[in-house]
C-alpha cells in the first residue's frame, strides 16, 4: 500500500482543530488535510477573520463535498472565550483528534527599550498564553480517550535569538519549553506532542509584523526562495499521519538558502 493511501486511512474520520486558520500556514494546513484524506475529515477552523473562513469553507466544499467543516470566530487572546468556543461545537465535532496550535504573530522589529507595551502584550498573549489556554482546554478530550495529537507551531526563533526580535524570540522559546515539558508529562499516554519550527516562510507574517508596510515586508523575502505555507502544512499533516507508535517530536524546517534566523543567502536562486 502506498504511503499516501496509508496516510489517508490513518486520517480518515479524524476531527482536526486548527487555530489561526484564516490565512497562511493555518489555511494551508486545512487544505492539506482535506487533500491527504480525500476529504474524509472533520475540520474545526478558528480565526479572528470569520469572512476569510467563510470564503475558504465555500471553496473547499466545492472540491471536497464529503468533508465536514465547522468555522467559528475565535481570538486566542480572549482567553475566556476559548472554553465556550469548544463547549459550543456541534456534537459531531466535539471529539477532537488533532489540535494544531497555529495562531501566532510577530509585531514590530524594535530594539529593547523601544518596544511598545502593546506589541509585547500582543505577542505574549497570542503566542504563549493563547496557545497554552487552547491546549489546556483540549487536553481533557485527549486524556479521556488516551489518544490525540498536539502540534505546536514554533519557530527557528525559538532555538536561536536574533537582534530586534527579542520578544518574538522569547515567546517562541517559551513555546519550545512548554512543548517539551508537556511531552514529558504525557509520556505514559498515547497522546503525541509535536513541535514544528519553520524558518523563513512567505505568508502575511511580515506584513503583520511591519503593521501593513508592504514594501518593508517584501524586503524580508527579496532575492530568496523562502518556504511557503504549503511546505509547512505538508509537514504538519505528515507528522500527524504516522503510525500511532511513532512520534515525529521535533522538526526544524528551512528553505535551502537558510541556515539560521540571520544566515539567509540572498543571491540568485
């Protein structure tokens, strides 16, 4: 049996909860799960921008008519809304099998002493507290059946810090520590804890970081061939479609022209 057919069988009927699913890696991951399972999955897609989710659902169901997709507005920094979001899921979506903690962002590129309080709070609340709160809300579902996958989107910035990225790097280091601790806490269960750490990925990430400055955002990827959202999505789906006894625990993903956060070859590609 081909690897693709095996993955499709392992994913068939699974319920997958993806945060930050309205664009970028989150949306690409939703599409990759549909493709890998031939539409035989149930997706819970959450994000702040409900209109983007509605557009995606409409398009996805035209191609994968057998899929079941639930969309809902959720800002993971509104911590008191996370449990009610899960409690309000339709019954057929409540038994979550895979959690993809994708919601995250960088804000600004300032040196310490010049970073706005709003940017500090925005990154910590989204990347750390939001991720932890969602995980704590979903974990009892996994513990009750002694199975489930938790995928945390980290970053190369969680392994190696760089100038003007102090807060973002600190949040991703926190995600890494949280993930490693959680994996050790769950060692006596069948719950898998997976960390995916991408390098430079061309999405809306830099546009958000630079507060809508498209010219500055574009320069991040200038003269490079970066990763794209579907590259990361492909890896997320791969790690969660392995045999139950296998944990792809920790993955660092670079484009071929990157070796660290600030070692990126910008010559002709």
